[in-house]
C-alpha cells in the first residue's frame, strides 16, 4: 500500500484559501500521485465540514471522494440504515483510503454517503486501472455489496453547495503544480539551452504566470464571498490552467527533445501522470458551459 501522509490544509472560504491552493500546488509539483490522493483527502475534509458531517476526521483516516458516475451505485434505506450496491469506476486510492465520500442514486435522488473501505462490503476490482499515467493512484473500480453507509447532507447537497466549485479550483491548483514540476526540467537545463529552447523557456514562464494569477484571483474571490456561486470562475480557472499545463508539456518536449522522456524516469512519469490528470477536465464540454453562462446570464468581462 502507498505510504502517503494526508495534508493538513486550511478550509476554503475561511480567509486562507490562497494558502490552501499553494499547499495543493506544492503537492502537485512534488508528486502528482501523492497530490491526487492528498487532494481527495483534503476535499473530503472540506466537504464534511461544509455539510456538517461528524465526527471530525481522526488521525490515521485517509479519505477519498468517489463521485464519478453517480448513478453507478444505488442506495437503499432499510431498518439498519443506508446500504450501497453497485460498481463505482475511477476510485483513486482504492486500497489506500480508509474511508470515502460516495455519491449514489437513492429513491429520492442523488445523495452523498460516507463509507468505510472495508471488505467484504467494498472490493477493488483487478484489471480496472491498466493506465501508465497515474498508475500509482490505484484508481480502480470498486464493487459495493450491501455496504453500510451514512448519509451526508440531503438530496443534491454534494453538487449544490458553494464548496463544490471551490474543490474544482483546488484540482486546478494541483494541475498547476504538476506543470511547474514539468517546467522544472527545462528551467534547470537553462545553461545548456539553444536560443530556440530559451524562447520556449520564456513562453513557459509567461504561461505559468497566467495560471498563478487566475488561482490567486480565485482564492481572493472565495474568501471575499464564501457562499457565492463560483461556477463560472471555476470553469475559467480550470480551462486556463489546463491550457497552460498542456502548453508546458508541449514546449518542454520541443525544447529538450526525447532525451528526458526516455532517460529521466521521474520526468517521464511526471509528464505521463499530468497528461492523464488533466483529463479530469471536460474540455470543450466545460467551455460550452462557460459560453452559455456568459450568454444566458449576460455576464461581462
């Protein structure tokens, strides 16, 4: 099992959101697999605090948020409480997490539940994460079999709360950290670079500056109005950081050639991890949402 310490980060919207995002960025720059699991744990802590789920996280607990394909798991309420059944894909930290927040389809709608990651109720399925990128995240499908669960919030609480978009911005902070890690390879080779490679280094610096600015602006906005809907801002931040990170991967590769990808295992793994991690973005689907918000709500720049 992976040995990764859970991060202790400030909650978003409590005056220290920039510190939180910087912490997530540092995790991403150091190791994207550890950052993926650490971000999930930090997000779960924030969700539980926002929705009033107790008791507080105890030492030794490692939480995940397994909310993809919400209808893939169904929830039924009986005399013994809630029970979850079904197969949930893309559960990062399938063996690492001791607990998880899980979305499921209940008779009255999609609800969020807290579960203990214990056999025989939860079982990761072998062969369901054959990826090279983010291989260490152990993001397998988990089979829920009549798993005991505790409801967290009400119907729709997971996506309707302001913190949903705070969490989305947190993921972008990790992407930014991953981009910094890739860019480090180019920066530390600066003395040996050709003029064309130096031009790529300059362009990388410009791009990273744009990502840093939108994240700082988002942190300030969240702290200024914690209950405000940050949907549009989150889509903008995520799209900006995704484009920056994609550009960094491309420019570093063009500047340095195949050598680092073939001879530096750490760099090659970081590029592969970030390439997969960025696909948490919904790409053109998110851009379409952003365009509709601009038109439907008559928003201005």
